[in-house]
């Protein structure tokens, strides 16, 4: 098993750091987040960033999906603010 550090932004606006042992980045992400994880998406839909601690030369793996809780509320607030700014221009 390898060691991974995960920045979980699925339900908390500022994210939570967690350490996990797993066989690969996807398995580590699935231990933290039970919802469907996508490997492509937009920056505002980033759920998890996974980095291998045993091999720092490996790139960070990013997973995307639908946010929930405080993270979803903050995202909606940013969308409202963006629409307001566009309307003002």
C-alpha cells in the first residue's frame, strides 16, 4: 500500500486534508469520497486533489464531481456574484 495525502473539497469550502493508504490515487480518493468521481471537469468542480507521499515525483491527480454542503453553497454564491458583475458591465 502507498501513502497519499488528499485535499478534500467535496463538502467544505476550504477543504480538508486527509492521509490515506491505498493501492493507487483513485482508490485513495474513493476511500474519502463516496460519490462518482470524474477525471475531467472544470476548476470549480474540483472535489479532490490526490498526491502520493511515497513518490513525490508523481503528478497530482485531480478528481471532479458535484459538490455538496458548504462547498456547494459557496459555489452558488460565487455564481450569483459573477452574474451580478456581468450585469453591471
